[in-house]
C-alpha cells in the first residue's frame, strides 16, 4: 500500500491497519494541543494524529497506545521515521489494562463507534468490540491532569451519549466543533473537548468543502502546513 505523504513526514500504511482518513486529519488540526506537555493518544492506528500534533507543538511529549499489534508496529515505524521521533513513543497495549503514574495534559482519540457487527473489515478500529465510550471516558478521567483535556472526534449521532457519559465521569464539555462535509449540509462529525472545569461551551462550525471536490478556505488554512496540495481538481 502506498505511503501517505505530508509536507514534513510520511505515513506508511498497511492493509491490516485503518488507513489515513479525514477524521484523523481533522482531529490532528483541531485538537487543542498548544498548552500540552504530555499527550496520550488512545488507538494510534498509523500514528497520524500524534504526528500532526507533534508538528503543531514542538515541546510536547507523546505516548501512543494501540491494542492491535500490527497498528503498534506501524506506528512505531512512522514515529521513528519522522522528524519528531525523539518526542514520540508508542506501545502495544490495551487501554483497559494500562497503568501509569503519569498524568496527561491532553488525551486524544478517534475511537471506534459502530456497534459490533458481523463484518471483519477494520473491526477493532471501527467497532466497539475492544473499546466503548464508557471505557474510553472512565479511563481517561483517571489519566488526565487537573487541567487536562480529552479531545475526540465522533459521529454527530453519538454526541449526546458521549457528552452524558463524560458528565457522569466529571468531565464537562468545554468545546464543540460541528463539522460539515460540504457547505450548507448537515453536521456529520463532532470534535468534542472535555475538562474537569465546568465553563461556558465554545462552539464553532467547520466546513471541509465549499463545493464538491473543492476544499473550503477554512480547511486549506488549517492544513496548509500538512498537505502537499492546495486544492482538488
């Protein structure tokens, strides 16, 4: 499978690991990483999100976890080949059995969100067979620092459930980005960020395409330091 090339790093891909996708890129450009020193990514896949965040924050250290051995090996390769390798570490690990004394300023995840089905395609990455929202949120609540932030991207249909579970774990919504595939369409994804501090919610809209196959100015501006192209023809 061909690698996915960004301006400053390259992502090796594999048929056994969920590929580079729009959701990962969106979390990579939208997660609030600017103040973080210690970052945890849950479910690294190719390592894309951590690599993008490492480019955006040149002092933070990153730890990635993935229960999939193939994904962990691929992430390791992509981390080691990147210009940010000295700040990136990953391990083959199930979040449910992960123990550390460290606390994280930012936890990011593009979690599985489909209920278990009969399909084996991208089963671990996309179906809640190994990690559900309750597990992700409850463990994250234990691993976050007092001022830490949990940042996720999920389908809009799952938003209210995720927010309710987070609240039960004393994590309060602080930021919500409504993502639309094309201008004037319905919201299809949400970037949600939570912290232990209850405050007014910062809400904004993000449009990927202004017309079919034409990226919005908003998308181009935030991805200009990553993508090697400016627009689609």
